[in-house]
């Protein structure tokens, strides 16, 4: 298999199977019927691995990577399933921080052609069974599975985990999950399984109560991680990581109750070596120091509030590069924009990417200093040209903006 054959196979997969990340709501296939048939066709590999399930609106990627790092430091072989990818498809499926083997991906995609007529998987469903099969073949000790979207009807909800966690619940994907915090919390609480511990990281009492009530109905031990006190630190530097660390600590406590050995030094080292152990990037990721350049994939109102608040705490003039997808409520973002900044807007180069000219009236009303550029890379080069040594650059607003930027520039910087 050549790299060109691999690229062609992945491109074929994107075209054949509807993909929410690219196509939006029309690609979303709620319900477990399809994934149940798909897993059965491949021999139900998800039943042959020990899983940990991580859901939530924000923080599930950071939390799952932190936990993976801790378990790797403890000597375990760890499978990690995250989405979406930033640069290459294989980032979604990792074992001990190493991306999924491209030859495995190529060969597995060929099997899609042999599926029965009654199974037509979405992109995410097919990626999920691919992860289960890879982890089974790799004989991982534990597989950490991140929920794709929601919980109750998400493809990953076919697993029977050792423990589950919901990092938090915020307004996001309302067109699919519901228009209120209560509705979205109920969807995310759908990952709670009978007699399986569920950890909640949310500080909102309404959210806590919904998760707790569902846990009681399922006879599932409920753990409120927001009440934990810890001075543990991580090399993932966003201020918001403090809450995720508490969820990881609670997960470790529950795994220890199952006689899974995790020492305190391994917990500390795991949290401090996430980048090195899992190669996780995109969350308050320091791309360069000269000029200071930060990327963050936060893309909903709650996530952007936290990231922009942290930007405001940095006493530098900022050059802020942003881009959004079609379902983003731009007016909400305008009210959050960081102070003391020049702005550069660009359309992410995907089907769902939104042309800034469509919301330029909102930019004008916000009375900000802005430019509209033809691409994320053009925006970055423009910002870099304007940025002086004592100023900084921020890139965000969407996974796709950060992914485009890193794909163009990460190798150049190394």
C-alpha cells in the first residue's frame, strides 16, 4: 500500500459515508440499530475490550487524553478514540499515543464494500467500528472512547464501560440535541449504564440533578467531581483544564476500586506528560513563542467564553484569527470577542464552512478592527506580518480552522 492509495481510500470513505463534520445535520444518524448491525458484522469487537466512556459538551477530548496519559504512565496499553481529527484521519484512533496504522485503515475501508445492503453506515459509525476492531487486534488493556455527539443515540453508546464520565453540559448542537440545557443534559445522560459508575464534572445543579436522577434509575453510583479538591497540574495549559483534572481524578479513584493499579506518582506524571504520551494538540496549544501564537479548538459559546477570558488575562495586543461553520450563532460570538485585538476572519475550507461576508454586518455592528481573508493561511500570514514582538496571535473558532492552520504550518515550525 502506498501513501497515495491510503489517501484515496480515506477520500473514498469521506465521499461514500455521510460525515457530520463535513456535511452537518443531514449526515447525523441517530439511534443504535445501524451500529449494532455493523458491530455484529465484524464480530462485536467492542465486547472483547475493556472500555471507559467519556461524554460532555466541552472537555471530553482533554479529559480522555489526560486519562490515557495517566494509564500509560501506569504501564497499561491504552486505546484512545477521539474526534474529529485535525490533520490526518489516523489521529482519531491511537494506541499509546501512536496514530492508527495506515495499512490497517486502508484494508478496513476495503471491507466497507462487502457490507450487506441493509447496513449503510455514517462516517462516524464506520470510524467507530474501525476503532473497536483496531483496539481488539492491538490487545489494548483499556480503550478510552469519546462520545461523538450527544450520548443516548451516539454510535459509541453500544459499549458496556467500566466507568463513564460527563465532563459538563452546555448549549451546543441544539438543532440535534435540544434547545435547553435540560434537554441536552438528558441526551448526554443517555450514556449511563446499569450498575456502572458515572462521574459528573458540571457545577450546574440542574445538570447534576438530571445526571444523578438518571444514575439512580440505573442503580449507577453517582460521583460529583466538581466537589473534589486537588492541586494536581497538567501540561495542558488552558485555565479550563482545572475542571477536567478533577474528572480525571474521579475516574482514577473509580478505576482503583476495580483493582486497577494507578499510583499517585503515575497520576501526577500522566497529567504532566499528556502532550508527550498522547500527542494531543489543539487545546490552548502554544504553536510558537516568538511571536506568542496560541491555538484552541473551542467553538461553542461556553468554550469560547473561557478561552477569550484567558486571552483577556494576557497583557498583550492580540491578532485573532477566527472562522466558523454554518450552524454557528455568530451574534453570540460577537458579544464574547477578546478586548485589545485586531481580527482576521476566514472561511474554513469544508462544505460547512461559513463565508465571513455572510456575517459582515455583525462585524460592522461590533465596531471591531477586522479583515476578511480568502483562507485561514492568508489570515495567519496577514496577522503574522502585522504582529510585533510584544504582541500575540490566536487561532480558533472551529476545529477546522485550527486543523487547517496546523496542517499548513506545524511541520514548517519543527
